[in-house]
């Protein structure tokens, strides 16, 4: 994954950020985000949170109607903030534990629970709206580059401060996902059991 990122994704993202005007990049990110907000609304409803689901539905409707299909975040300016949810978080709210940490080729960090949710989460994307292969590939590539471009600064910080990059990303990923499942207020983890005293010889 790091080899592919260094050879392909990072240079593409760096070039994209350098060449494409910020206003255009912002519009692309807003449009993809607006599409994802619809999935967030559905997952909030599945989690039994009707008020946030209604707010996210309002956000999607506002940005779609008044933000030129989501190119402009009009809802954000009106105070309707994004509350992102995915099916992995929904499974967590239903009580399914995260399970083992996994790093998938190309897809990156995940867990057993998030992996089980991945097919549905990946199906809800703009590329799924078309049957044209070239359009699907183009939209998927643009979305991937857009996400990587927004993570350039974060990845630079990780490279600078992490002595154990794998462990740093693993711990950060699992802690963040746990926080998201509980809407930023995760319960305290149980204390590990004390080790039994060694038997006398």
C-alpha cells in the first residue's frame, strides 16, 4: 500500500492540488460529500436516531437544490453540519464488536466489522449510478484522488512524528472508529485483569 501510494496516489494528489484551483477542488469534495450525506442519513435512521437523520436529509436537500447538486455547501453555511455515518458504525451501534484490525491491499485500514460493512458502504458512491465503465472508473479515480489530496498534510505529519507508523495508524484508526460508533462519547474500556501470582516452586 505504501509503495502504491508513494509511486502513484501521492504524486497524483500532489499534482491535483497544485494544478486544480481550490474553488474547483472544494466543489468536487462537496459534491462527493453531499452524495455520502444521503448514506449517512440512512444509517442514522438504522441506528434509531431520527433527529440527526432528518437533519442530514435536510442537508442533502438544501445542498442539492441550492448548492448546484452539492457543489456548494449551502447547508453548512446555514448551520446544518455534516454528521457522517456508515454501515460499519451502524453495525457497531447494533452491538457487533470491531474484531481484529486488518489492512487491506489498496483499501487500507479496516476491522472485521468494517470489512463486513464495506460492500454496502462502497456501493453507495456516485460511480454506482452509471453502467458506463469509463465513467465509473473516472468517478472512482477522481474520488480517490480528492480524498488523498485532502490527506496530504495528515500523512506528512504521520511520517514526521510516528516512530512505529503501523502501530500509530492502527491505534488511531481503532480509537477513532470506536469514538464514531458512540458519537464521541465511548464508554470506558474495562481494566485488564490482574495477572495471577506465580505459583511457589
